[in-house]
C-alpha cells in the first residue's frame, strides 16, 4: 500500500500536510468556492500489482489495500465492502444493476467511509471520534469506533429518532441532541479545535464533505464494479447524492484504475438529489452549487441537505454527467417496486437513482443500450416510515379459512386459482 504523501485540494490542487484532515482549502474558501482536501500518493496507487491479484485476497474492501492509505493489517474492519452487484432486468429500465451497499456491516455504504476514517484515526493516534449526523454516517462511525476501541460522540438533532439513532446508541456512542442544528457543527468544531477530536463527518459550513481519509474508502466501490464487469465499466453510475462524497470517491476510484491501465474508460455519473443544488449549478455554470432550501422536508432525510459541494459538481462536469431532482412520490413508488418485485428494500434516498434513470431513459439522455449501475446506499430498515404509509395494514383474522380468504382478497386483492 502506498503511504499518503499529502492532502491536496480537490479544486485547485494546492498541497497540504497529511495531518490537515480537519480543514478545507483556505485558498478556495477565500475565492468563494470552499473545497475539500483529498489524499495524494507519490507512488501511483496499485501500480505494482496486476489486476487479477486482487481476487486472491480475503473478501473486504481492504483487499484493495494497494489503492488505500493503510494496509489490511492496520485496518479497522468489520468485513465491509465486496457487496453484491445484482442485475434487475425486469424493472422496465433497461440494463440496470444494483450495487447493494445495504449488505454492509451497519447496512449502509458509510461503512466504507468509517472503516477508512477510523483506520487512519488510529494511525494518527486520535483519542476521540466525533460525528455530526442523524443518520447512516453516525451509525457507521459509532460501530467502527467501537471496533477500534475509541470513544465516539455523535451530535444529532432533537427531531431525530428511530432506528438510526438507536443504532448509534447500541454501538455505545455518546449521542447528544441539540435543538438548533447549527449547534451540532459549532460544538463539534470546538471539540476538534480545542481537544483534537477526530472528525469523520462534515462539521463546518459551507460544507465541503467528509474526512478525506474516509472518502478513500468509497474508491473501492468503483474497483468492485469494474472487477465484476471484467474491467469493462458501465456507461453510467447513478447515485443518491447529498454532499457528493461517494460521487467523488467512486470517480476517483475509476480514475485510479484508468491511471494504472486496468480500464480503458470511466463511466459518466448521475447525481439523484432532492435539493436541486447540483441541477442549478450544472445549468448556471457557477463554481459553487447554490443553497436551495426546501419548503417541506423530503422523505429521503439522508440526502435532505440543501447545498451540494464543489467536488460533487466537479465530478458531474468532468464525467460529462448530469443531475436530476427527484420527488417524494417517485422515490416512494420505487421503494415499493424494488421491495415487492425484487426483494430489495432500500431506504427512500436509495430509491432516488431509479427515478433518475427512469427519467433520463425517457429523455434519451441515457441511450437504450447503455448500462447503468444504481448505488443502493442503505437498507429500508434504517428509516421504515416512508414505505409503511404506502402499504396496507395487515388484516386481523380468526381461525376460519373463508374468513382468511376474504381478508386476503379485501386487503391484498388475492384470489385463489
Ligand atoms: C443512505 C444515504 N445515501 C446517500 C447519501 C449521500 O451522501 P453523499 O452525497 O455525501 O455521498 C447519504 C448521506 O448521508 C446517505 O445516508
Ligand atoms: Zn483549493
């Protein structure tokens, strides 16, 4: 594995020391386009390996250690990654595959981020992990901190409830609520600056994205997809996007593979978002995606933030991709369709790519023969509310067969034979 040699700005490429992971690029912030840092290696990652060597290693995202900032032995791992790529030819969407990240240890793609971030936290000697999240990022940080033997503080919002917050608590995180959302970042910032807490999530605005070392974990999604298609990447990768961390990480992963000559071309990317921030930036040509506040909350709370990042926008531009704004009704419809017709139950946010593919196929942006991979980022059990409303209440029946058959017909429209 190559040792990180610097952190560099995703926008202007300025170089910073490897331990500057809790800051963005000051030059780009002054220029009005705050930008995250990303990990740079002097040695080209993966350069000294053949592409088929990767298959031999134990299954986890750390089998790609030649591209990551630490080795398998150093990793804080729960066996994350190596998730299935499932074809879904019967959805009427053409050649579509689901990269099912709900099969990760805490049932979301954030495990890749948390595993990589916590691995580096240990390497840097961090004593406390901090995350501001009401959702999957906080749950993953809590689990991997437990695995690493480090205390973890998760800042959530007073309105946050349900399985995700319970998940954080179950993994032993110190969960604290704030009533003003801005306080989450303020408190985490103070902890990071005063006490050296190690941040895994964004914690200052305008948001630039997550811990750069964590984002390296998302590169492995690209490696797995390329390998599964025998090094012939799909035409499009379609992701539910909020800050664009996974978008950037996957793009960087495909670029790594092209740099070492394992693939000849990289996919185009689609951001399926609820805010419309990237849609607006793609239309205006601005350097920074605008803040587009919503009037009402989305059912896809995981991707509910109102402003995207420079790095997400950059990937769309560089890959000749596009952004699509999706609404509650179409996400709910796709959650139900995927669960009832394919046996795959996504969180509402993870249904957004299917609504986007549907629209882009209809518009001819994605051509009929082109192959798409939809990133299913998290399991439906994380936030079951949206689908519960769309399903019939199970009927209460007595012991008789006629009564049962009547109930099946009335509630589910089922008749025998
Ligand atoms: C389930 C799920 N999908 C997608 C996202 C979008 O994340 P990002 O755009 O930062 O990769 C999130 C973010 O928290 C999430 O929890
Ligand atoms: Zn910069």
